[in-house]
């Protein structure tokens, strides 16, 4: 057993050195975001009137679905901070951990580096142990910086116990999903499927958290992603979620170790199905090849976002009956006015939920476009370029697949809202045209994200991380922008902020046209750069 972990320290140092710039970027961005918001929070919610107003907002069903259930008494700004930030920052921690877990495990195997390492005097499980230690270290550092940033933010109501509890529970939930991704890397036989499995598992936990928060809050304790809401920071300061998540992380890590011993290097527990001896009619060009490579991921994201949409849509009856259940409102304003007001509340709910749907739909689109760089680096495209296939043909193949992946999954989420929403509503149903307006308004955000990724792949491949930063900023500015009172220019720094809150408002076709022009320009420059730069 000792030999199985031989050279773990060396591999850990090697992994940290390999990922140092990515690690530093993630740590600075996450810790800086948490500290800056904490520092700003007292100025936003430093009065009792502002706290009372935001408390009512956070208790609405739409906000509960996004931020979790607001249980603690809101007396000071720290109470609001603990509720607003925990789900969003946990989401960022999960994304970071999945990225590094897959990159250090399955991606290294795909490139053949792991096979080279284990051919020397290195233990069979040293690599997975090194990745685990790297994840543990980065989560610990981010958690400590979170705690320090909150403790010295100057917010009223902050205490050291609550500040460190918030930091450590975010580190613990990140570590748990990092171990889940590490386990997924043992199941799948390539990095694409491993990433997809990791996000599917996380997506299920996220949807279950949302459902239990709205329907059965006590059941949220049984959800690893949901129990982080139960810490009651700055009040009861319950450390049980941290302990439970650490224990669960250890259990999943043991499963990852066990499965790694029962598979071959480069293979997964789920073997890839052998393909045809001869290519079919629809597999005779780059575009069909790229679509086939990303087929599983596209199906999972499309089905997953449809399920997310149906989950949100199943709550429409609860949302639209908020005022109807108040007899005073019906007496004063009359049934027709109350129904109209309920309909407006429903439109606002759709506008809020669309932010989540379009943000998630941008992820598979960016994954596909950025995979052009990865496939090229790994040498997968050498056989294609050896044939009579132009760079333009290959570039456009990835581009089209990326657009389809993003727009299809976004459309699926809206159809989930449409089908489930109208199934539960007894009056005030939203017609198909309403959702088409939403689709038209928000589609340019996905297209612009893909275009930026295409621009970077063509001009500056090492900067593709910027495309992820762009998407995350867009989600952040729309997810927390109103609550943090970001200025309009900050929200409109990304294409996500130009959608004009459809369906509450009409589609602004001036914005739509401008974003489409930007998209086309970025793509043309990306193609120009890809055709002229050295592919190596």
C-alpha cells in the first residue's frame, strides 16, 4: 500500500506548479469578489429600512429558488449578506473544483501524461492522491481568505465564528464536489464525459435544493448542496454542515480511490461503445465529427435544462397565487386587478429565472468552442489537417456545434417552463410567443459568449480563460446585480445585461442588432486569426 502512494509529494508540487496561474487567478477572483462585496454591503444595507425591504424580497419564491430559504432574523447587514452570497459563491466553488479535478485527472490521462508518469517509479494511486491534496489546499486557502475578508469587512453583525463558518462551509462544499468530479473521472473514459457527469450530479443536487427550499425546507438537510443554508451564520453558527460535508468528501474520495484500482489507465468503468467499422453518411465531415464527439454532453445539457425549466415551471401556480391568497387585496382591488398583478409577478419570476437558464446554457457552448484549442493541442486534429480539409472548415464546424449546443439547451429550458407552467396554471397562462420573445432577447448573450471564445481561440489561444470569466461575470452581474445595486453600466458590461428584462418589457431590437454585429465581427476576426497563426 505504501508503494501505491510513492512520489505523492513530488506529483503534488508538480501539479501546483503546472496549475499555478490558474490557481492564482481563481483564488484572487473568488476571494476578491467575496471581500469586495462584504466591504460594500454595509453601505447598501446599513439601515433598518433597506434591510426590511430586501428581507421581503428574499422571502419571495423567485428569490428562494435562487438564493435559498431566508430563515435567520434580518437585524443587521451581515444577516442579509449570509443569505445573498452563500448559494452564489458555493456555485463558483463547485465550478472551480470540477475544473481542477477533471483537468488534473482525466484530462491528463487523455493526453497520455499519466501513462508516462506511472511507467516510472511512481505509485499507482499517487496521481489521484496528488490531485486530492491540491484540491484540499486550494479550498483551504480560499476558505481562509473568505473568512478573513468577511471578518474584517466592517459589516454590522459580523462575528469571527460566523465569518469563519461561512468561509469553511464554502470550502467544504467545494471540496465535496471536487471529490465527486474525481470519482466521475474514474467512471468516464474521457474528460468530456467526466465533466458532463460531474455537472449532471451537481445539477440534480441544485434542482433538489430549489425544490425542497420551496416545498419542504426540512428536507434540504439531506442535500449536500442545500445543507450549507442551514449554518445560521452570525446567529446559531451551526458547524454541522461543515462536518457532514467533510465526512462525505472523505467517503467519495475513498470511492474514487477504490474505482481507480479497478480500471486501466486511460479507460473508465463505463467503457466507450465501439463505433462502426465504416463511417455513416452523416459522419463524413468535420462538423458531423465534432457533433458526434459532443453529442453526449449536448444531450445531457439539453435534457438537464429542460428538467430545470419544468421544475421552475411547476411553481408557477404558487407564484401566480401570491396576491390571490390575500383576501384583503381582493376586497380592496377586486379580482380582475389582483389577477393582473399576479400575472405581472409571474412575468418577473420568468425574467429572474431566465438569468439562470441562459447562464447555464452558455456553459456547453463555451466548452465546445474552447475544445477546438484542446483537441488541437492534444494532436487530435492532425489527421484531419493532413487531408484536404481547410482550417476554415474545421473552425466553423466547432463554431456551429457550439452555437447549437448553447441555443438548443436554452430553448429546452424555456420549453420546460412553458410546458410545466401552463400545466399547473388555471388562469393567466403564458403563451408560446412570450417564451419566443424571451429566447430572442437572451440568445445574443450566448452568441456573443461563443463569439468571444472563437475570437480568443483564433487570436490568443492561451487567453481562452477570459471567455469563462466573461460568462461568469455576466451571470454574477445579473444574478446579484440588483441586490448589490450595481450601476447599469456594470450590468451592461456583458451581453447578459442587454436583454431588457423580457418578458416584463418588450424586446429591444436595437440592442439585439448591436450584439449581433459585435458577434459577427468577433467571429470574423477569430477566423482570420486561426487561418494565419501557427497551430502549434
